[in-house]
C-alpha cells in the first residue's frame, strides 16, 4: 500500500513540476523508524526521484525527540539517542 501511495503522490507532484516548468527537490520526507522495512520505504521513494532525475536530500543529524514528526515520537531516525548508527 505504501508504494502505491508514494507513487501516486510523487507522480502527481512531478506532473506539477513539469507543468510549471520548475525544478523539483524532494526533501523533508521519511519520518520512519529504524527498521529494514522503513529503509526499503526510503529507498523506494528516492528511487522514484532518481528515475526522473529529481533532486532529493534525506538528512538527519541525530534524534531530538521531535514532537512534530509524523512518526511516533521515540522511534524515528537512523541514529539512536546516543547518536550512533
């Protein structure tokens, strides 16, 4: 289901980019936990962007207990509380 929603969302936004004749940049995505399934989700989304030569950036310095995240607080990020991978 996630791949369907990701594809639908990405392709809709990509159509907007082409229609408006602007550059696209995928950022602020991937509020997911530190699991293999979540890593595959991020890989899928970045592969969609790569297939259209759309720039993207996934970044996170370390976990800060971000209460604004879409993921449940306490599970998001590739770094644990001590800043380790």
